[in-house]
C-alpha cells in the first residue's frame, strides 16, 4: 500500500509538471495596439489536451487559435503540444496561414487519428486583417467563438466542418465577416460550457453567451469571475475538464 501511495504521488507530481509545461507555452497577453488579448487556462484534475495561441503572421494579419484534443492524460497532451507547435512555427506544407480553410485541411492531413493512437482534436482558427477589419475563420468540430459588439449583439462564429483527424478526405470551408469597432471575441474549449448543474442539466453555449454579454469588456477579472461562477454553479472546486478561454479585443 505504501509503495502504491508513493507511485501515485510521483505520478501526480509528473502530471503537474506536464501541466506547468503546457502553461509555459502559452503566449503573453497583448495589452496595447489594434488587437489586444487576455486569457485564462485552468487545468482540471487530469492532464488535458487544450492549447491556444496567437501571433502576427505579418504586419496585416493576426492569427488566433484554440484546439482541444479528445480525452485526458499524457497522450492527449502530447498530441495537443505537437499540433500547437506546428501552428506556432507555421510549418504545415502547402498551407497559407492567412487562409483558415487551408490550415485545417493541412492539419487534417498531418494528424489522422489512425496514425496517432486513435486521438483527434477540434479547433477554432481565425485570421484578422487589420486594414480591412475582416475576420476569416474556420472551425473543425469545435464550439463557436462568440463575437460581441458594443450594441450588445452576440454572433456565434462557426463552420460546419468535421473534427481534425477523422476522415483523410474531409473538405474544410471558412467564413468571414467585418468586425465592428469596438468588439470582443471569445474563443474557448468544451470545458468552459460543458459544466453540469446540481440538477443534472448542463450549461450551454447560449448560457455562456448570456452570461458574458452584460459584463464590462474592460474588466480585468472578467475571465476569473466566469471561472468562479462555474465553480459555484457546479459545486466543484476544480472543474472536470480544462478551462481554456481566449478573449480578443478589436
């Protein structure tokens, strides 16, 4: 029993170190300029498969993305970091990273689940063009991002594409819209809304949008307040899935 307890403690420590490594890969918030960002990542009790980032592709185009690998554990985290590094280093062959549909097509070709121990992932990928204020986006099996305007309108941004790794010949399409000024965009993983209430019902994306809409966009603690709300609603100190949310202000 003592040997088993020691081995469990060692494993828990290793998983915590792995979670710290994932956090170390995440970008610093952008606090000035035409595009500003904030984010929160709170891992669950199990090592998960969430990862996200953003960067300027060139002086005109700002890319932002969040991916969520199925399941939990070391395998999911390894696949998540592998896909993340490909996106961050822009090393997908034959993909123009300013065109989301090409990025998802290339990811699907590179990360087929038959070659990755049956694991797959969902993703939301967008590119904002500064001069035109156009946002092009594509999602593969991922929850919609929520674009909120100054007049209180909420627009879910999603495309009906298959998840990444399922079918080698999947076709991926993108959408586009003009972003009003000012506006804020929320990109998140399944763990932000797939939260059980005490009565057994589950929070929905619509519930999340209704919660976010009246909150002040300049509030630094907005994302922390959302996490506390989910804790209170679920009655859990730590949520069952990773909490990953990226907020982009235009």
